């Protein structure tokens, strides 16, 4: 079970990322990866028990382990993340469903929202080349079949091998450029 620590920021479509080089250690660098398009379907109960608790269960096409459960830890921005393999069109793995049983109280989970995300990822690296954090600039389309029902943009900064100080510096640079921080709201909740 991995521990995910990230910060989320709401931004308007014209938002421009600030220069983050001053946030990095001396001789650190920012490496842009190729853009990707992700398609994720989130599962929940009919009354959204997972979303209301801060947990999520999703299938994301293209991931080597496309099924993922995220569970709250009690600390804002920090969640447990557990992923498993699987094929499209199959039910969620029983092991992952069991992890959310206390929240769902045995109610059936089914697809509740599908999102298509255009993701631009920037690796924030130390002088030795280690990835300290990843910044994802996501433009999210909430889908209704093939029709886009809603769109929003957000920035996520996830700690990889760096300290919280780096997240703080990057967060300050983003908010200084107009990004809005506040409550930690997962994409699936915003989409619902």
C-alpha cells in the first residue's frame, strides 16, 4: 500500500504555469514529459458513499495496474493508494471492493462518472536527477457518453522523493500566479 501526498490547485483555462526553477534545489531541473490523455471511470454506490468519505475506486485505461482504490488517512492531501491489474469491462477486483466495504456497508458499486483528462506532466528533479515531485496540469472533461458535460482544469503537485518544503515552495509559486488552493477535492467529487 503506497502513501500518496499531493496538493491540488484550481485554475482557470488561461492560467500560465509560473517559472518553478527557483523552487528547486541548486542545479535542479524541470523535465516535461509527453502529454497523455487518460480515461477514468469512477465507481461508487448509488448514494455516493465513497465520494462522501474521501475514498475512491476507479478504472483508468492505459495504466499497467488500471484498478485503483484511494483511502483517506485523516491528513488533508495524503491518501493510501492501492492498485491492481485488470481488463476493461470486468468488475472491480474483489480485493479492492473489500477495502471499501466499511464505507459502502455492502452496497453495490457501479460506474458513476467517466472523465477524460489531458495531462501535461513536469518532473521536478534534484541535481542528481532524482525525481523529487511531479506536477500534473490536468484539463478534465466530464463525459456523458460521447458528449462533454462539463470541463475544469486543475494542477496537482505530488511528492515523489522530495520533502514537504518543495511542495510548499511550488504551492506558493502557483498561488502567487493565481492558482487557488484550499480544500482537497478529488477530481471524481468535482465531476459529480
